[in-house]
C-alpha cells in the first residue's frame, strides 16, 4: 500500500525564550536562555510523521526572508517532501514562545506567508493523492490546522474527502470554523484550551473532558481527541471513550508536544492502528519531545520511541 500523509498548514520560525516567570507591565525581564528553531503547527506535525518513517508531504508557504530557506531545509532534512511548499514575497511565519519554568507556555504567532496558501496549492495536493493507492483508504491521511485561512481549510477538507483521505483536523489555535467543516473531518484534535472554546465549558478534569468529548463527537459525528498536557488525553473512538494517561518525565520545554502527538497519531492511523492505540503510541512521542528544547529538533525517531 502507498501510505502517505499530506500536511497542509503553517511553517514558522520559532523564537523560544526560557523565562522564570512572565514579566510585569513595564518590566524588562532577563530570560534564562533562548532557542531558535523551525516550527509552525503544520511543519511540526509533518516532521514528526516523517521522523517516524511515514512518507509525508508538506503543503504551505514560506516568505522570501532569511528564515524561508531554513524552514524548508529543516523540514527536508527530517525527511519531509517539500516540493509543495511555495515561496511568496514577504516574511515567513513566526512564533514567539515564552516558556515559563513551571511548564506553562505563552505563545504568539505572526501569520506571514502562511496566509498566502491558496486553493491552487490545495489542487497541487491532488497530485500527491493521485499517486497513492486511494482505493485503500487507510493509506492516506490529510492533516490540517488553523494557522492558514479558514476558506482554504474548508476547501482542503472537501478535496481530501473527494480523494478518499482520512482527514485529521487539529483545530488550533481555536477560531470560529463553519460547523460543516467540523462535521466533515474524521478525527478532530484539540487541547484543553481549544476544547473550552469549542464546547463553551471549562475542561478542568478528566471526567469533564469525557463528558464534553462525547457531546462534541456526537454533535459532529466524528472521532475526537482532547489532549490535556501533563494529565494525558481523552479519546472518543466510535462510541468508546478512553483516558490515556501521560508518561511521567522531567519536562524541559513543551513547545511542539501537541504537534508531536498529532504527527504520531497520523502515522499510527496509516499503520492501521485504532485511534486509541494511536494515542498510546503518540503519548510516548510527546513525552520524548518535552525532554528537549524546541519543537522539531526534539521530536523522536521511530528508533527513539522503540
Ligand atoms: O504548536 C507549537 C507551534 O505553534 C510552534 O512551533 C509555533 O510556531 C506555533 O505554530
């Protein structure tokens, strides 16, 4: 079978500051250190899947600035097919992440070239899917996030369904999405903050997550994962709800942990695993990712996980 993952999403140049606490208004705070790395939810998820040896294609845009080649080359070095990343005039996307010593993360993104992804880019991806054996549906996963324009997300979901892909949507950052988009995806993944946005309820316990995930999955008639950071994840798969605890590790920095998780879920789904099995495998991947600085450099290979 011709197994492939197509990720349509963002590529960002990440500046990660390790800080003891958030600065007060008017205060200049000294960071304990900084890391500069390739990021963006799309590219991060693509890199994780590629590191796990699944053929992975990245569809997105970078700018013409200094970080553009770095973003493309880094993805390529990690094994991602970068033929469908387009260069557009202007700045590449950027992430500025304050990683606080207590493990909390405060991030801002600059859209840059990520908002130049067009419907033509999505049509390009038909080439990718046509080259795969689309009669065997589990061989194709399309993975999307919310760091590109909403109309492009909607269009990509439609094209992916036409091509027979399993569609994974990481609805992050949380934004208003047409309800029909959410109903068309096969697997919806959100963290606890995004889950609160979509469910209009505080997700402050595993029990609450179980209650809300059921409502959400039944509303949109799909399978859903709520990632809960150091507490683990809750997955809804065809009527079964399971809590998957996180592994206990000494976390260094958590940027990209959720992306590592989703890249690993997509990889496992293509390998024919159930969603709950996929989550168990993804838990191991993200546990490794949080033990190093930065998103893509921290993500494990298949050998690391084994
Ligand atoms: O999920 C982490 C990612 O979110 C970072 O790499 C940052 O660029 C933002 O897209």
